[in-house]
C-alpha cells in the first residue's frame, strides 16, 4: 500500500453503506466525498465528476458505479487508504454493478485499470475446454444442403448448413431439452457451444439437451460453408444475396421464421437424429442468436412462448432494420396480467454499434432491458466493454445457459 492519508473509521462505515448495503442518493455520495481527508478529497471529486459527466445515468446503481470507479482509480493514483479489506468490497461492488440487478449507465468509454483492453478482457469459459478423459463427448451430424420443404417451404429456393449436437447421455426413449442457435456456425465454431454443452450436461447443470445450429439461408447454387467458394474474393452479387437472406429471415419481425423452424427444420432434425420428440416444456426449449438473429430469437419466443421459454440474445439488433426497434414499446405496453412465461438474457457493450445508421445498438438493448424490467419479466442484462459481435457473449455462454 502507499503512504497516503488513512481513512477514518466513520468514513469506512459510510463507504460500506454506500457500496454494499443501501442505494444512496446523489446527495449521499457527494456528502461522502466532501468528508474525505483534504489530501484526497479533490482527487476523488475530480475523478467522480469526470465519470459522472460522461454518463447518462438512469438510476442510482449507475451513480454508485461511478463512485466505485472513482475511488478505485484514486486509490491506484494516490495509494490513499491503508485499509485493504475495503478495496475487495469495492471491487465486488463494481462487479455487481455490472450485473443486471438494475439498468446500468451508457457511456462511450469505460475505465478498466491500466488502459482500456476492450474485448481482450473476454476469454472462452473453462466449460469450453472440457477434459474429455472425464467428460463424455457428444456427437455431431453435419447437413450441408437442408432445403426445408423445397418449393413448398416458407423460404423456397434456398438451402442452409445445419449441425445437430447429440449429447452422449441421450437415449432413444428420451424427449430431450432443445436449444436452437440462430447464426449457428458462430456458436458452433467461435463460441465452442458443443463443448460447453458437453461440460454443463456432464455436471448436471443442464438436462440432456440437443443442440441445433442453423445458418441463415443461401441460394441453392451457393456452395456450403465447407465447400470452396469461387467468388470468395469478390464482394459480388453472391455475398449480397446471402446478406439479403439474413434480412428476410432474421430482421423481419413476423412469425415466418418461427414457423419455418417449427414446421420444417425441427421435424427434419427429429427424423435425421432418430429422436422420438423434444420436451414440450417451454422452459426446456431455448433459442439463441447474435445481432439480427438475436433479435429474431426474442421475436420467436415473443410470438410463440408456448414453444420457446428461454431466450439468449447477444448484441441483439433491436434497431430500425425491419421492425426490431418496436419491441421496447411493445413489451412496455404489454398486458402485465397476461405476462408471457419467458426467461430472457440480453447482452450489449460500450462499443456495440453506437453510431450505426440503423440506430444505437447499445441504447436499443438498454431500452428493451428497461422495458422488460418495467413489465415485470424475468430477465438478465449483461452490459460489457465489447463491440458488436459474440466475443462478450461467448465468454458468458456457460453462465447464461446455467442461469
């Protein structure tokens, strides 16, 4: 520890109350700062004012978070207290502030100690690296050319890549739980979702669960993901067509995609994997997605809560792409007496497309999270330091699936 001024016991008690026990008002916090020893009062006040000025504070939790940031930074800069225990309390309070107990503050930059490492702070969880000498490994079925019901499909003229994960504990007489990953390959490859499922099922955290990883559609003439693409170096009509399919399937807030999954993809999975059925309990059926497909995951559960009771939306596109921007107001104005039985996880970050022409993705997720709070839904909101993508979400995937 440094040799700076020590903190009187009375102030330590007030700090503990502010950090751990009660929600203070802004006046409480400012009064606390004014009582700090003169040698450090101005330092803490200046840091606090800087943090406070750069944030749009929605609630007291954001104010308390600002104080924690200020005091921690002042400690590092001045070595101002001789009491070690309070810093562990403050560190825990800072982490709790970042969890979805209340709506956090939006800010463009976040202090992260020595510089801002951004997404470098996120790593795959331990569950993504199971010890397969002890953990049974599930099996994978790869499908390169699933075309649904062909010309009678909800989306005719397209095919998609699909992976089916079958846990080692699955037996023919089971009706397992189900998790559907939109933008499937991002979760299959980048997030190591099959390994996470292996770990969580083996540990008994999840029931026996089948995973379905589905990509958005692409024209039948396109190669699959595992085939050479003669146009891969040319951002031509082919790539634009694939992106257009994402907008049709993921960004459009109708029930078409949900019906495609229900009536075409899932029956195919049951037949291909020789399963008798999936659990009919919506709480055992989860739909996951990132960006546009995260918004569609929420849409699927909202439209059909009897089919999907759990939602994981990572950096969801609840902006003006093709209807997702309406969901905060739809949720806020929904009938509380007829509340849907949903459990919802949202994530976003300080650099999540905050200046996109379709809208501010971070603000959109904040607004939806606040609407869920207002409407009384069971939700969790993790707001981090990352950008638009799956880096933050994959780091929390095991935790989200366990919640």
